[in-house]
């Protein structure tokens, strides 16, 4: 599996307290949310949070901040797929 290097100066952070309260920064958009899953677009890719009775308690996209409450069972990042131009560019400089 290829290891990715992400920028150290990113403002994306996540904090989970007791698996039931989460604070997230560096959020560009909330893609979808329901009681079982919240999907967000971050500076570093898509972030999927799964659990039960999840709800967004605070949302401020101007500041890129989201607070979440509920029972969290899984947090997973999904890398963004590169565009055709990026993929070709990367292949040229390998």
C-alpha cells in the first residue's frame, strides 16, 4: 500500500472525547449525515464517521468547524481520486 504524505500545515484536526463527542476543523463541506453516518469533505480527503444516534450539534463552514455528538464506532478517511491531469502529471515525474 502506497504511503501518502499530507501537508503538516493543514488546519484539519479531529478530537474525539469518550467516543461520543467530536470536534473537527478544516472541514470544507458536510456531504451527508443521518443517525448512522456523517460524511464530510476535509482538506485531506473525505472523512466518514459511523455510529449510532449521531447528530451535528454545531456547524460553521465559514470557519471549517463541525461538532458531533452520538456513539462513534468508526472513523475512516477516503483519499480523493486525482483528476486525469494530476494522474498523468504524476506519472511523468516518477
